[in-house]
C-alpha cells in the first residue's frame, strides 16, 4: 500500500545531542512537510518542500534544518535539541500543482524525548 | 488572535447522541477547509473537505459560513469509535494549512 513512513517511531536523545528524523513516501507526491505537535496543541508547520524548493516558516528556529535528497525521502535535523523540542514530529505529503491544493497524508509520527 | 480557533472541549456524549463542533477562522482569504480526526498519539487523518457551503458524508455533516467565518461539524448517532480529537483546518494559500488545536470528543456507552 502506498504510504508515508517515519523512522524511528520513538527517539530519545540527550540535551544538545544532534538528532535526525526520517520520512519516506511511496505516493510519489511532490510536496513534503514537517510539523511539530506538542501535547494538546495544533500541529505547527516547520517547513515544506515543493519539489526541490525549500520553504521555511518565519518562526521556525534555526536549530531545525531539513534535507530532501530525492522525491521519496525527507529528513528533519535538530542540531542541538533542547527540552522544549520534545514533541511529536509529523511528516506529511501532498500532490500539488500551482494553483490547486490536494489532501495532505500524514505519517505515524516520531515522538521525540529529550533528556 | 489564533488563525483557527476551536472549543477544546471535552465534549462528553452518550452513544447515539448528536454533537456539533464549531470552529472560527480569522483570515477571510481562506480558500477551503477541512476536518481532520486525530486519535490519541496517532497522526491526523482527513475526515471531510469543505469547499463550498457544506458537505455531508454519512453521519457527518460539515457546514461553512463565510460571512461569519465559521465552520461546523455535526456528528449524528455517535458511536464509541467516534471518540477522538477533531481538528479544524484552513487552507490559506499555496500549500500551507493552518490547524486548530482540536476539540476532544468522548462518546460513552
């Protein structure tokens, strides 16, 4: 089945120790997103790739970086995790043409714990 | 003011009840709207899209009032399996969605 896959599902890291979360998709969608969701809060968009074009949200801290080496994969790098970065990180994809919008499909998320 | 606001609930209802959630949005340029369902510690999943005045799918009805800038979701004949958080989502422009914080529904037997 076509899907959005996130690895790992649970990640524990130490304060300040870099961590990378991965997302892959078999939907062949051209747009990939990373969201941060804290408990009882709305998912917050960090950035997205439209094809190879990177689009950063204005309030996303520099501590968060992303890479998209090809259509199928997208990575979220947290350079120096702080306690406040503990959250669920959701990857989503959509097929989008300029001027139209289609449904976003979410992966199962990676729950990050910072010790 | 948040771009998308929802009553966080929780709404506690018995099986078979009808329940309605409201959501307001601040940007009148919002083009379309969605209701997503999110189970505890799981990812959001699309429940309904709302492009014009409303949409109906079985027990679920969504309505859009552009003049008052609110969207509603009505669930009829509630099931235990409807227990979840319901996220109201606005599509502003391009590929960006803005999520509300969600309304918690608990259906009890």
